[in-house]
C-alpha cells in the first residue's frame, strides 16, 4: 500500500503521540472514571472482576505507536494508562518463551539482514498454513537476542519505522520482571494478558508451551486465581491444560464463526466457533475458563459493504454464563475500521474511532483490545461517565 506523502503531525498528536508527557497524565486521569463499572478495588487491585469496565487492553503493547511486542511498546501502553498489557508467546529452539505475534519473525525483526542466518530461511506449515521465512523455533535465545525488532505493518504505520532496531525480542520472563519493577514503582500490580500461540503445533515438535509457562507463573507468583494476569488462547485445549497447572484466569479467543480451533481440527472435533458461541458452547467454555475474546464481528457483524449491522446476542449469552468478554481488535486507521466510521480517502488516516468504540461499548462488552490505548481510554472514560 502506498505510503502517505505528507505524514504531518496532526494524526499522532490528536490522539496521544505525546502520551509520555502531560497528555498521558490527562488520559490516565480520565480513565479513572471508568472504575465504577465494576467493583470497588479499582485499577490494578483485586481479581479480574475488579478491573475497570470497559477494560482497555494494550494490544501487543501500544502497537499503534511502537513496533509491537517490544519493551518500548509495553512501556508506552502502561504509561498511557492501559489497564492490561498483552503478550503473545512462542518458544525458542532451547525452550525459552519469547514475545512475538507469530513464530514467523520475517516481518517483525531484521533477521533478513543477518547473513549468518540466511540458511535458516525455510518453509513450514503452521496450523494448516504454509509459510516461508525465519521461525523462532530454529533459533536459540542467544541467537534471537542478536536480532532487533521492526514494525510489522510499515505500509500502514510509517511513523513506527522510526523505532525500528531500538529494541530486541523480549523473553516473557523479562516482561514479568519489568511488570514487577513497574508495579513496585507505581504501587499497584501491572496486569498482563499472555497468549499461547499455536500450542498444538509447538507441542507436536516437542516445544509445548503450557508447562514452561506455568513454571514461570509460579516462579513469579502469578499462578493464583487473584493474580494480575489473564491467560488466553485460540485453542480451548490449551486453556484446559493450563487450568490443570495453575489457577490464573483464562480466556478462550474466538475467530470468525465458520473457523475451527486448530486443536479441534487435529482431534477431529467437528465444532466451529459458531457452535462455541451458542448457549451450550458458552456453558462448555465456562467449565474451564472465565471469559471469551471474540473477534469484534461476533459482537456486531458487518454487512457486505463493511458497515456495522445489529449486535448479536453474544454479550448477553456470555454474561448469563458468568463469562467476561474482551473482544479484539480496535485500531485507529481507516483501513481497520468499519466502513461507516472511515473518514476521508486515506486508508492510513484516522477515522471516527470514538464513534466506533461507542458502538462496541454500548453492547455491554467488558473490555477491548486496542492498538491505541490512549484513544480507547478516552472512549471508555466517556462511556463510563455517561
């Protein structure tokens, strides 16, 4: 996609580019009004039930402003006031859990610029999809640490490329230590949201995710039901396995209605996501998890032109079974928004994000994943104070 010819300052400035300064204090303060949605414990205290509603989850950090899954993106999300900061977990060859959206690191690191790793480029089939590139499972942690993180979608977020190479690939243990340090500095626990990526695939190559993750959670005291951490996966089986290892709250992620979780495909379970969002499917999920993370289209479908239609009954059905809902993912750029909230002809310019967020918050969801936590926090504060 063609880059914008004039990437002027207005777009970033309008919704929080200066979040590390006074704008961050304003957003964080405004978000405090959202606390009344549930519980008196307030931000960062108590259980997941005491989190502010709507809860704002920094999707892969503040990935609208920094390369995703870097300590820079996580820190900015926290400084903006995000209630939770998300990590996606994949393993290295020697079994360390690192934070990457995918095990394919071709587009999120500078690995292609390292001639010493040219021979590592290969083709793999992950969850039924054939990919050619470089994969974390072919690198030791020491080797991976020689790489630097880069912006995943530079065509949409050219400004983020300014930060290419500034951070390495963090391990999950480094993130846990960072959260502990920040928690001590702030006087309140830092909430994390950790996803097991492709767990069936990794278990099949001898790099199962759940056991090393559970060990890390126990080592850092985040293995209890009241720990400031939520686990998540697109594979229900991964959450069921973790339920046997730790008491940390769990969420099942749900893709489009016609899709099937990969562990279902491998085990021959015929159910689709459409089956899992029925009352019976939600009751089954509630037997081992505390919430669901549906794609936003399962909450409000879009028509053929990409405009929002009427909400489904998913929110009410999930709440009736005691499940919280944290849908994904809100982004500020036109190209990612429903068609009725796009503004202008530039796909990379910001649209009517506040209007879109209001539509989703009005359904009664408990929170939302956002690449732009500052924007979502302002919308959440407005919604809670209405």
